[in-house]
């Protein structure tokens, strides 16, 4: 799969220019209210002293790094606050590949395409390893694919686009493979608050110096525009990541860090539980419509995406545009995510119009 340009924006722009009303189920922009404490943090920051409007520490505000570290059970020196989880992934991938331990990156198929794009940006060769039908990972496939050229294994759990939640045992075995071939395992856990199974465990619980965990608050706090992410790196990689972050960005923006810190301290578990319940209801509504349309589809264990396959309607870019024009629903073509689900379409359930979109799909395919 060759990464050319962000296909997400291409589909969204096409939908926006359509001659009819279209329900956008392309983007991963949450539509619910951020934590109240986050707004309070921004208001408080507006009245801060002038010194608070200057550069923050490059690796992130000390208080925020300590808060993240306490929650993740790690030393604050291992935490780098980044411009979103996207930068955290880039820093982790670069640190792993800069070790001269090989130029191959193992990714799942289907895959979030920005991982492939970052691999190409870093002059690495991406190898896609097919997942199981339900989206789960068979570590034996990764072991078979791994070689002396493998420098990095990158997985996302809960997963975009399959909704699978990888077990701790799966992550342990992937870390063992990384150890055996002198590679690094990066676990992107940005959807960790959207685990519907109650079984998700962070890869940090493995306590392995082969593991990097990346995450952020774009999804969990419904603030994709704030760009506050972080990476937790082993001691051997953290210095290189901090240097690259400083040279590329100098630092992450101070106001969003201040607001996120207050939200972390003052937002209780009920906030996240209410969002999970909202998403469960949307999944059920959408599944009913897909049943009516005779579609095969995934039942996500986490995150907020559903993959669906309609007979005679493969997940090409052309068909995604056709769905916009003829059904008034915008979804992502499965071919964007690799070859394993190229017959499918991916729908993001982050719109209050899920029921309306579901009805349109049921009418169109039913």
C-alpha cells in the first residue's frame, strides 16, 4: 500500500461539496461535550501572569508529566508531551528506527494509514500482517513475518478501524517477538477510554524495555483541536525522542496542557462511562440498520468505528463517493486501510445523526 495524501480529507471534502445533505461518518472528531473542568482550565489560564504565556518546558509541563506518570505507573522522565498522539507515534517510530537495528516496520492489516505514511517518511519499509476476521491479532503471524531487518512492531489497541481490543497475552507475545529480533513494540492506546469489554490492559503493565506506549486526549476528552498527546518511552529511547521533539516543535502549546491537566485532576470516571454508554447505543442502532441492509459488519470491542461489507459494493474510493451521492452517507473506503478489508467500508459513530445515517443505509441497500 502506497501512502499518497490524507484520503480522510479527500472524502470529507467530497461530501462537503455534494449537492445533497450528507451525514459525515468519516472523521474521528467526537461530537460530545468535553469535560467541564477543561473549559474551566482555559478560563483560568486567560488570566494568568505574562510569564505563563511563554515557552513551556520542551518535554511538557512538569505538573502534567507527573500527573500522566502517576496514572501510568512510570517515572516522569520517561514521559514526553507531544502535539497529539500523531506526533507521539512519529517520535516513537523514529527513535526505534534510528537505532540502526533494521528498516522494517510490521503493521497490522487493516491499518490506520497514517502509520504507513510515517514509515515512508522515515524511509522504512512497511510490512502489513493480516489480522483475524474479528480484527484480533495472531502473534504467530507476526513471528513469521519478523526478521533481522524488523526494527519496529506497531499496533493500535483498541483498534482503528476494526474495534478489536488486544489481550494482554497478545501484547506480551508481541513484546517477546520484539525482544527476539532486537526490535521495539509501539502500542498506540489513544482509544483506551473506549473499551467496551472491561478487559483492556495497557502494554505498560508488561514492564518491558522493548515497549513504547503512546496516547493522548483528543478522543477521550473530545478535543481533537487541542493536540495534547504523550509517549512513554524506555530510558534507552527517551533522549532521542526528546531531542527530535525539541528540534521539530520546540514544545507543545502551553494553554491546552494547562486545561488538560485540570481536566485530568477534576474529571471523574462517570464522564467516560457516559460516553461509552452513548457509543454502545449508537453501535446497537447502527447494527440494526446493517442487519436490515443484509450487511456483514464488525461489532467493536472498543473505539468507535464499524466496518461493514455490502454484497456487490466493495470498499473503493469510487463506491465511497457513490454512497455520498446516492445515499447521503459518507464513510471511508476499506482499501484505504490496506488489502485485508478492501471490500469493506468504515463508519465513525461520532455523530448525533447515527440513527438517520443508519436508516439511509438500510433504505439504500435493503
